[in-house]
C-alpha cells in the first residue's frame, strides 16, 4: 500500500459512494487507476466492505464488555454481532475485551442490550458510554 492507496482510502472513508472519476480528479490520477487500486485493495482484503453511517435519531452507545479469562472472546464477539441493535463489534485490549457499538431506538433499547449482555454466562462486567456526537475522520 502506498500514498496513492492511502489517499483513495481517505476519500472513501468520508463517502464510500464517491465516484471513481471524482476521486481521480481530487488526487490527480486516472479513473482506471482508482478503479484498479480499489479492486486490488478489495482482493487483498484491505477494504473489507463498503458501509454507511446513519443519523437515525436513535440512541448510539458503546457497550464495553469484560469476559472471564478462560473464554474464547472471538466466539462471544461473533454471537453478539448478530444482535439486532449492534452495528460493530471490536475485540480490544485493556480492561475490557469486547466493545459493541449499538444503535437502539431509545435508552430502553440500550438498557435491554446491556441486560442481554450481562445475562451471558461469559460476561464478567459491562460499562456503557452514550455517543453524543461523531465526526468522520
């Protein structure tokens, strides 16, 4: 991955629907070069997926979860990723093991998700942070 790839990724992170021609104009290359590089980055799994960011008016939160030491964190993470309100699941280092980024209709929905997480046998503790605002980098 070189500087041109990084420039393409920076633009796509802000808006994954940016036309290749617009990207090419912005970084000073051809549309074909952008197309080929994006396809290569997809083949190399540098680009995992294209997604959207929403402003639904819902309550967004980070639910930080600690699991027992003898637990397979990947299995727990994969199971939680299937929960309806969960947008992202990160396995992280530090005091917590898993972070869920959730988008619930209201605070009751967030609370229900916290309860659901706490009811998992593997979960030792949770900590929740409401997301007040977000900016794309």
